[in-house]
C-alpha cells in the first residue's frame, strides 16, 4: 500500500510505449484480473542472507483516507535490495523486496484527489507521508514521517 502524493507533480503517469502520444490511455483491462485465489498476491520475501522466496500474501485493504492500492506491474531490485540479500543490513526475515515500482491504481481512499482507479503510475524510491514539515515544504525526499 502506498500513500498518495500531495501534489500532481509527484505523480509520473506511465504511458504505454506503443500508444500515440496524443491519445488518452484507455482503462487497462488487466486491472480487474485476479489470481486463482482471488484475495492473494505474490511477493518476494527476504528469508536471510542469500535466501529469498516467493510467497502468496493477502491483498492490502484501504485503511486510511489517503491510502492507494496499486497493482504492481513492474518492480525493480536495486543496490539497496542487494545489500539486504547479501546480509549487510539489519533486515529481518519476511521483508518484501522491490521498492521501485510501476503499476495501476486499483483502489483509492476517500481523501485521494490526484489519483483515480485505472491511473498508471510510477512510485518514487522514497514514499513520503505528505504531512511532516519537510513534505509540507515540498522536500519529500527528506520526509521524517
């Protein structure tokens, strides 16, 4: 689950590379697709140094008015994850890998005004709370929340 950005400039729409730049993207057909269990999704879990596993976990639910649930279509694994994989961090077993994500908004809380169901988005490396002083000043990279 991700917190919704507080300004439209924080949202980078993900465009279909085959789409004509002047064409408005259609709502993706895949956004309503579910797996066989219907209420589960797959996640890559850190099990310990040099050991990861793919597990089915529950699909998140909206808990706060500014929550957004995104169906991840692409997740990158970067050096931060590599350090964890190699056991060079204090990460505990069960942590989910992948924090540089792209996806499709499948649900948004009642307080979300800048995103809507079907939007294709890129989530930034740092997820800001939008409430702390740094976020209020537009310095979301320095979020303390």
